[in-house]
């Protein structure tokens, strides 16, 4: 099996998402923390891009939604009074 650039982009995105999830489960980062939110934006964005490149629209929808929800969480986090 030969991996393509699309595969590497997808693997990177999924890896980032899984690391964020595992760190959250291990109580190393909170779901409302900036690192968790940013990892979700980057990971889902990469997974979305890879899905787009291979024309797999169900995952484009899933990952685009995940990215947008994470961007919303980032905006909400940034608006919180310090």
C-alpha cells in the first residue's frame, strides 16, 4: 500500500484529535482549555481537508462541523472575562 499526501494529511488530523481526546480523558487538559480547543480546530481542519481531497463528503460534513464548533468554542473562550 502506498500512502499519498492526502493520507498523511488525514493521519495528522486524526492523530491530533486523538491526542487531544486522550489528554482530556487523562485529565491533563480541560475541554475548555485553549490547547484542547486549538488541537480540535487543527485536527478537524486537517481531517476535513483530507476528506475533501479524496471526495468523501460524509466526513467533510463531519469534520467541517467539528471545526466550526471548535472555532465557536475558541471565540467563546476568548470573550470570557479574565
